[in-house]
């Protein structure tokens, strides 16, 4: 039944794929389409895409209000994302929508907005081997992966990753060149869940990797909200009788 | 020795005290001056003040660069704080400066910026009794306070307080009217420490209370950085030989 | 289908109900039976009970191996629980079984074993009013409860509650006599989830309260494992060639 | 002034050094003496040692009561440590004493007692290279270390490390053979701080390494308590008038 499906929107900057022939060979329709195809095989997921150059970046009120989990890939055009859209996405996350940030999305406006930090890290594009170790085998995002999985060629991201201490670190990466990285990190903000997943450099076919697809699928299910709510700031009536009258204030006739 | 002192800047919106005679009677020179006086009694602290209506809100580059801990009180004029100043304060916190947010500062731009959430809560101005329970007796911010302390008349703040789960909740408040609140909350962002302390409504002489002064003094010492650092994003040379050459990519002559 | 049900075992010390006529009037068959009846109304739960005076306290290997979530109530006879049984329960929790500890179970051997702390607190039996505030409205354990719920008469538990900082505090209690308490606390240990829920003094009909029953039902579903696993300590073969031979050690002919 | 010094006790199982000539060549007086010598160079530290085969394992009431930070190394004789001593050490930690657990101490009774988990991990004795990355540069335990440090030959420990999610992970290790490990982990239990530090296999001169010595020194200062306290469970008088009399209970004449 469609109404029970988790509604996923895969957002992609979609610039590398248009401008670079090598990257286009890997992702002819863009990374968002590769991720959409992988997710759409699951009956419990209903998946659409949105990209930077669509009106409102494809994230209209309508789309956002019908999105349970938003996946975000960006890199060279973070600055082009309008602040007004970031405001809306933030509000929707605080109300319950899940957010999955991929790879170079660590520097996106929305990720930094949600976390409050710089989100910087070390990097190297050497196409080296990455091995992702499962640190939390019982976590929903780790299901079906075994003790570790490998990507033959990836960009390196190394610590110090400047983020608030995650609630859970699900994966830690080992890189051939000698670095480590907290590659799968969970946070909660407001009523929304946030997952950062490291792999996915545009020059490697990472989003076709079955382990990577498994992680993203698991993360979508983990981040999907069972609860939506708002954040009012109400003037509350007392539930108990208040007997500590502030006579000084009363005498002065102070009105609030 | 002056150079070893913790350099504190007490920032106050300073509007209520100017406009309201009853409040001015309590804080003739503004809440910032009351807090400064209390802190300045400690030889290890060097305390200045800054207010909204000064140029750059009193937070010039010079002042920020010489501030180890920034204390923040705001209420009716949050929106008047310039975003460019908030950017600078955020950067300085991520580099190590401590931030102590007081009472209605929960809705300040800088607090919401650092935490990423709405920071909403319930409230009631009935001048009721508040009792703050020490939940973490061994925490530096709890030293010298005993099991609890009371404020005879305060504004009520009630849960749900929409903030990221604190690293530590040092105080939980009991209110006469029936609510509870996480009144002393610790977080870390970047290299900086953040403390939120609930009490301090402008119509009560809260900042003259010796327990409240003790908490702020403790919090200043806790938030003072031993370490300052920046958040670069360097391209890192490999520390180990990389043998997993991505031949597809090499053949295509891809340049990063 | 029975095999998909969450298998719950409600463990009760079952002493007060036998010895005290007033308590027996409230819980003629014991608190475990009241809790079992409430939970058994849910089709997804399969609920049995076990008590201290049964052989192996009713927690045979068979029972434990068929328990997904164990609920624990104890008070006057914590010391009579055999360490060998506690060992088995701990092992099962680390492998994935959920544990829900109720009220005076805070001093049970199993709770202290899992948390490593003393688990002490303040208390008072005055039959006062307790109001439990929902601090995490989006948490699975808070579903269906609204902003708060009240118990007209309960024993008071007050802070400092000596437990490791919970991953999440779902409820904070306000007590009429002036105290507060973290009344709903979540932790993870090994692959198992642990929830502490404060209410349930034997002289009050607390486990007949619909809100309390809702919390326990929610907690069972939250604590039920999707994953079971063991904790081996394997000697691991290298995944990469090791070239840093320790010649000093090799020469000495050291055997591991 | 001696009375202001942090009083450190370095506890060592001290068996390998006696039985194995190769190990004795590295640590002629035992690992505890090497650690003591390194720490004793610091004027703010007063350092003694204790070993398994001394009466009460060298941990008499007197010694424990005069220890602010206890360092623990054990491996082949964990089972020989008496439970009664473990009880006393646990009590002292909960009252404020710091605990630093080294390397194979992960399977010690005291570490498992404090954490409640199995503390298992992967291991390999291949004398491979270990690189420890500083994940929290602003943490007191990371001071003076730079971005990473290396040990030319160490035993490998690999994830999954079965411990409760640490409050802070200060170091993550990269191993030549392809694994990663959370090598510097912080927790708090009761009023005490606990630090686990991975390196220190008995067949390598690890405790002579200046970076390792720096970490242990930093950890001692971090774990030293500013506060000692006990964990009573008092019957508390109400602070507010209780008006919700439980008439049913009163009528029945129930006494608590």
C-alpha cells in the first residue's frame, strides 16, 4: 500500500556528471538516478529525485512535505543552494524528516546548519582502497554487512572530522594510505534523525556497490520517522497552585 | 599574572533595563554589570562587558580574539544581532572559546546556530519557586552547591526543551506550578564548550543570588579552553604506499 | 504467526504480595500477573512470567533462550537472586535480549551488573503525586502519552540517581514533595537494550494505570532485538601484507 | 607540596616479566616500574606500584584510600584477582578515583565490572605498525601529541570492541594488517573517570615510547578527581507540603 511506504527524495547537485565525460560514463543519468534505482527495488520505499538546477532546487514545499527521508549529495556548488531552501529543510528535519548526507555533502549548508560545526576533514584523491569496519553490529544500519566491507578505489577522508560527537559511530574506515575515518555517524536533531555516510566520490562507481546500496537502504529505514511534531513555545498554565507570590513585583504592578 | 587569567566577556542585550523602571531598580547598570561584579571578585578572571547597541555589538575582532569565555543574555532583540557577528562568534567558539548562554538566550541566534535546533520550551511568568537539583555532583559546574538550591521567584521554563541531547545535564529544575526542566546543560562543538543555564528572568534579582553566581563562576572555569585550534581541510599526502591503482581512472586521464 | 511475536518474560520477586494483605488486595496474583495481563492484550507479544521462588528463579536456560525482552521487578530479596543466574541473564542481554527494570529493581543485581554503578537514589513513601514529563516526544517509548501523565499516589524517588549518563532520558518526574527524577532511562550494553522505568511501588495500583501500561508496552517493542550475536575474541589473520617485521623479536625466537 | 600531588598507583600483574627472558630484557623490573619511572618525572604526581602477588594484590584499604588514579595492566592472570579486591576498587572508583586500563587489561575483572560488557575484540601478534590518530585534538588526553603518532611494532587489536559507547573516543588506531580500533576511550561511572588505552603488549618496549608516556601522563591528570563523594540512599523528608493523601492506604493502616 503506497501510503505506508517511506517516501524518499534523493537530492543531487548534478554538476560533475554534466561537465565531466569520465564521470558521466560512470553515472550517465547522475548519481541520484543510480541511488534511486537501487532503492526503488524495495517495495517499502517510494523514491523520487531532485537536483540543484530545478526550480527551488526541486525541493518545493510540496516535495518536502511528502518526503520522509532526504538523501543529499553535493560538492562544487554548496554555495549555490539558497538559504531559504536550507531553512525549510532544517525545519522539516526538526519536525521529523530523516536526513542522509553522503560523502562531500559534509560541507553542504544543510549538514553544517544541523550540526553547528565546520565539518572539515583531511582528503586525498588517490583512488586507494577503503575498508569499512562495522563497529556497531547490532545497529539497524549495519544489518546484512558482515564484519567489514571494502571499496577498491575511493577518495580518502581522514580524521579529525570536525563534527559533534556522534550518538553512534556505525562504521570506521581504514585507508590504504594510512588514515582512519568515522564513516557512518548518527545524530538526532529535534524529531529528526541524521546519518552521515562517507563513501561516494564522483569518479568511482561507488553507488553501484551492493554494500553501499545496503547501507543507504538500511539508513533510509532507520531515519524514517514514526513521529512528526512541531516545536511550539507555549505560555503554560500552572498545573499546581502557586503560593510563592512575588510581592515586590506585585506591588510594583509589573505586567509581563 | 594577568596573562594567565581567564578572559570573560559578559554580553547583554541591555534593553529591558533601559525601558522598564521596575527592572532598572533591580539592575540599575544592567544585568551584565551585576554578573561582571560577581565574577570580578575572582582573581583568576578578567571580566569585561559588551552590549547590543555598541558598535559591532561590542564584539569586535579584537574583543573576540581576547575572549576565552563569552556569556550571553538576550531576549526581545535577538533579531537585531547581525548575522556577520554571529558568524564570527561561531568561528571563535569552534576554535576553542567557551559560551555560556543564560535564560532567554535559548532563543538567541548564536545558541540556535551552535545547536542546530529550535530551542523552544514552555514558559510562564508567575514568579513561582524554582528548585534546582544537582544531578551530577562531581561535575565542575556543580561544585560548592550542595544537593539543590532554590530561587524564591522565577519565570518557569518547562520541557520539552528542543535541544540536542546534552553531553551532561548538571541541573534539573522543579517548579512550584508542576513542571520540570533541564536547567544546566553541557555540549561541545568544535574545540569549544557550551553551557546553558536556565535562571535569570529580568524581573527578579536572580543574578545577585550567591548560588547562581557560583554556577556562573564554575561554568566560566569549566568552559575556559586549554586548547585553541583551527579547522583546516588539507589535501593529505599518503603515509603508506598506495598500491591499489585505479587503472580505469588513470587510463582516462582524469584530473581532480 | 507465533514465531514473529516478541517473547516477553515478566520476572517478579513476588514476596510482598504473599506476605502483606494490603498489597495482596491490589495485586492478588502478584504484580507480574498484572503486567502480563496488560501486555498479553497485544497480538505481537507472547508473555510468560517467572518468579524468585521457582527453581532457577524461573529463568532456566530454556526460558532465557526463548526470551526477547525480560522485565524485572524486585525489592526486598535482591540478595537471594543467585549469581549464576545473574551471569546467564547478563550474557543473554549482551547477545541481544532487552531488559526492562522497574522501580525498586534499581538495586537488583542484574541492573547494577549491567551498569557498573551503585544505582542509589533518594526515596520517600508518602503516597504523593507524581507527574512524568515526556522529554523526548519522538522516542518510541513516548508514543501515545501526550506531554505528561500523572500518578495520584506513588513512592518518591529523587536525584542524584547514580547511573551512567543515559543515552536518552525519556521521562523526568516532578514530585509533589519537591524532588525530580530521571524516570525513563535508556542504555545499550553489548547488543542489548536496557530501559529503566521508575514507577511501581507495591502499595499502589500503578501497574493497572493505562499510561504505565502504555510505557511498558512501548518499551518492550523498543527493547526487542532485531539482531542476536555473540562476543568472540578471535585471533585474526591480516587482511594486508605486514612489512614491519619486528626483527628484535624474530631474532629472539619469541613465540606468542 | 606533597599533599597537592595526584597520588597514582601503577598496578601490574607482573608475571610475563618473571617467566619470559625476552620480555624481562625489555622490562627488567616489570612494566609497572617503567611506567612509574616515566610518571615520576612530573612534580605534580606521586607514584607507587602494586602487583598481583603482593598481599591483597598490593591494594590494601590504605593504599586504595591514598590512590587518586589507579593504572591497571593484566593479561594471563585476570582470574587470580580476588573478587573482594575488585569490589573495593569498584567502590573507590564510584567515589571518585580515576581508573586507567592498559592494553590486555580490557579483559580484567575491574574493567568488565565497571562497564558491564564482555570487552572482547580481535587480536593478532604480528609485531605490525600501529598509527594512533588524534580524533579529539582539544581533549586533555590529546595534548602535546600532534595529529597522530606511530608505534613501529605492536600487537593488533581490532573492532568490534564490545564496550558501551564511550563518552569520547580520543584515539583511533590504524593497523598495517588492515584493522582499526578505538584506542583511547573515556567513560564516567559514579564520580570516577575511566580511560582505556590500547597499546602496551609485553613483547614490545611500548611503555618507553615518549608519546605513550605523554598519553598516560595526560590521562592521569584528566582522571584525577576534584571531587570525592559517597552514594547513600536516604529516606528524604518532603521539601513541600504533600496534600495528595492516599486515603485507601491510610485507612488500611499500611506501614512502610
